[in-house]
C-alpha cells in the first residue's frame, strides 16, 4: 500500500508569541493511513498490536488538534505484508512502552506552552472586557438621565431655574452683609489704632521713669557688691594684724569700709523700692489701657470670623448656581437634539451585545486553559524533577568541596 501524508486542519493559535514545534507522534500504522486515504479501502491491521498503535495515534492526533492545530508527522505503512508485517508489528509491540511515554511527555510540554499563551490572552481579553463594561456603565447612566430629561423636560428646567434664582438672591444678600462687615472692620481697626496711639503718648512718661529706676537700681546694686568686696578684704587684713599698731590701723580702715558698704546697701534698697513703685504705676496704667482696647480687639476678631464665613458661603452658593446653570444648558441640549439620545441608545445596545459575546469567548478560552493545565501535569512534574536534580547536584558539589577543604 502506498505511503500517504495525514494533515490535520489548523485551529486558532492561542499561544501568543511562543514558538511551538510540531510534536513527533512516531510512525502511524497503515490502517490509519487507509482510513485517511482518498476513497481507498481500509486494510485490516496485521495484528492486535497494530490496532492498538492505530488507536493511540488517533488519540494523539485528536489532542494535537485541540492543543493548537499542530500538524502530525508523516505516517508510513508497514514495510511488508503477511509474515513480514507480523514480525514488524511484534517488534513495535515490544518497544511501544518507551515511545508512548515519550509522546505523552512531549504532548504535556506542548500543553504547557499552550496554557501560558492562553493565560496571557485571557488576561488581555478580560482587561478589554472590563474597560468596555466601565464605559458601558457610564453610558447607561447618561442614557437613563437623557431619557428622564426627555420625559420631564419642563419640570426639570423649572427646578434648575428655581435653584438659580433662590441661590442668587441668597448670594446677593451675603455679598451685601460682607461689604457691611468689611466696612465695620475697617472702622474698628482705625479706632483701635487711634486709641493705641493715644495710650502710647499717655504711658510714655511712666516708661521713661521706669527705665531710669531700673538703671539706678542696677548701679546701686553694683556699688553694693563692690563695697562688700572691700569690706571682706578689710576684715581679712584686720585678722592678720601682728602688733597693736597694725591692728589699730586695720580696725580704723575696716570701720571706714564698713560704713561705705552700709551706705551703698541703703542706696541699693532705696533704688530697688523706687523701681518697684515705678513698675507698679506703669503696670496699673498699662492694664487700664489694655482694658479699654480689649472690646475693640474682640470686635475685630468677630468681624474677621464673620467675613470668612460670608466668603465661604458665597463661594459655595456660586458652585451651586454654576452647577444648576450647566444642568439647565444640558437639559436644553438634550431636548433640542433628541437624535443624540437615540444614537447613544444604539451604542449602549451594541456595547451590551459586544460585552456578552466577549464574556462567552472568555469563558470558552478559560475552559481551554483549564484543559491545557490539566494536560500539562506531566511537564510540570518533569520540570520539578529537573529542579530537584539540579539542587541535589549543586548540594553534592558543595558538600564535596567542603570535605575537600
């Protein structure tokens, strides 16, 4: 029987940019070629073993079509017929366990590549779907608003006009109050400035007196310290006198220094008392002036707080008025151009259909991904084994190196 090629139709490529190579499924039996031939009669397998091989080849071929449409290798008929075919089939039966296991691993690795590409594609498509759903949600809200405007145009316009009118009146009233408060604030600030200037002239003499008293008290205190130092020296000299004559002179000197110290101390006490009196007079008048200025200061604080509140409320009313005017203009636009609402309705319906179709396609792709993951278990096990072997080899080298060292 002549040898023929078996070609499996290619399906959609879900592997992204991954370079996939065809899987070698080995030589397929003549019985499989006969079934795929052009109008020829299928020959019976030479043995039960050949039938098993044909069945395995068919399963591998079907998996290849599901995994991404990779073409199968060229299948060749047995080299001979009769007894030669039986001998060859027996040889294939004896070695079928090894190639079959190898084919399974190859298909598992192909499924692993498919799962990687399908996972990437699914994530990208889900991002596209989410973006579409977000836009669709916004369009639905706008469409509902437009339809409500078309159904209740007059009442909505009247409502916005009322908002604009009422808030404009309130804002004008607040502006008038703001101007009045600003004028009062300016007047109060001027009155406080004049009062402080008058108080400054009235307290100036007491400030001068207080300054002189502080200087006099400091000078008297310094003189007291100096005289005290001289008195300590005279007392030391008196204790060290060795004869009567020296003792008499030292005692006289000590008396003079002591008198000077007592006089300096008295002057220091008097200066200290004068300073206390000047400070008391200054504080009394200063407190009196502070009491007179306090009402004006509180009025200024209250007016400043009112002005801040007026400005904040005026700004808020301005935002309300601006929003109502924009809403009023939008209502007019929707009412004047109803075709825009109809166009938006068609867009929403089209996007809803697109979103539904994208969801179905993503579900199908998700199912394919689950199948690929299930079929790639052997590849994952093989990779895990390789990793374990590499770790064992590296550990062995490390242990060997440590023992050698």
